């Protein structure tokens, strides 16, 4: 079984600043993937970034990076140079290979001027 | 390239009616997932298919829910009879397969059962 914990229900960040969204996980699977998705107010689920459990380097995708600390079972999302369009719900998720995603409860990020 | 396509985007129906949600995965993807999102339970898997075969349907709430994938390009999720507690956003997602793990979501179907 897998579990994702996101302890920050809401976060505020000023435009152009960096922000870290926390995610911790628990799993009994030796191999797994960690994902972050963005859900804006329009409702769609947008894939942001993926980290495999055996990847040696932290994943990066443009302004998004994943701070993966395997021993601590954490997979925090870092958004650099925040933009107003980054305001949304952010979900962390985990999945064993070729299997279903288990999601956290999400963090609502609000970017302010 | 077209993403995952879901229809209808919105559905309002009365309790007891049959509801059919449709999904077309991204071409070439071999896994398809149905998720449901509610305020109370968050995002949860209902069922998923690999190569059109159901693999895990443990999330299907009860016998009122059924899902099919008759071919690689089409899947349906049916609720019969529908109840108010089925009101939710239903997402379909597809995954390429092989070593590519990312699941890509459709826009969702917002279902309201009165």
C-alpha cells in the first residue's frame, strides 16, 4: 500500500519568489515513481514532473524541480520565480511501476503581487 | 497531438437514471485509468486497464458501477442506477507503457445527480 502526506493545506508566495511544497510518502514497494500534478481552478489535471525511485539525480522541468530525499521519504516540489498563473492546487502522487496513482490531499498555492 | 478526450464534459441527471461516461485515450497508450474526485475523498482510482484488460477494479464502489474497454481507443464508465452521492468529477487518464510511467489526464466529466 502507498500513502502520500501533504501537510500544507494552503500556501502564499509573492510573484517572482521561489516556493517549496512539501510531500512525504510511505510505500512497501522497492520501486516506485513520484509525481506532481497541478489543478487550476478550471479543473484539469496537468502533469508537472516525475521522479523515479532509482533516479540518481533530482528531476527538473523548467521552473519546477523535485527535491527527492529517499531516506527521509520526501519529494518536495520547488517552483522558482513564481508567476500569477501558478496559483492552483498541487497534488503529489506515488505509483508502483505500471500501476495506479495514490494522491495526497493537495496544497492550494496562491501567488500574490 | 490530441490528449485524452472525455465526453460529456458536464452531465446533470436525476437519481435512478443511467449515466455513461466515455474516454478516448492518447493513441498508442496501453494503460487507461478511471479516477473520481470528490471533496470528501479526494482523488481515488476506480479501475484501470492494461492492454484493454481490467487489472484492478478494487476502487469501484459497488455493483452500480461498471467499466469496459472494448478496444485500445475507447472506454466507458457506466453508473446504473445513479445516486446523488455519485456526484463528482470523473477523470480518465492514459499511460504510454513500457518505462514511461507518467499518466496524462483528460479534462474530466463533472457529474451532478439530483
